[in-house]
C-alpha cells in the first residue's frame, strides 16, 4: 500500500479563555452572569470547558466545524440519557455565535 490517505485540513481552532466565556454568559444568559467562571483542569480538542458556579459546566466549541454538533447534543442527550447505564448531564441552554 503506497497510497497516502487523503488528509483533510484541520479546523481553524480558536480556544477561548474564562474571560471570554464570562462575557458570552453575561450577554446571552444574564441569569447566570453572577456565577464564577473557571476552566476545568483538562481541556478537550473540540470544546473549551468551564465550570459555571458549583453546579454547571459551559462548553464552547473551538471551531465552527465543532459547533455543528451542539444542536445534535441538545436534541439527543435528553432522549438517550434514560437508556444509558451512567448519569448523563442534560443540556440547560444553548447560546448562539458571537
């Protein structure tokens, strides 16, 4: 096998920090704007994840390609969660691009 597999270009990732996450939360979800925003210890590739207060998490896609999965997660996690053998957090809200 001498053929090289086709490699797609990597998405243009733009990770965000806690300050940007806080501004997005304040603009789109003012009811949670007084909660502390802090990054989780280990970040993923598709999303930047932050703790929002003591009870919630915020996941922000790092590229436009990864944002496409957000609507699917919001649609299917509540449907699949009851059938899974582990606890699955349910989405509370979905923001828009800014």
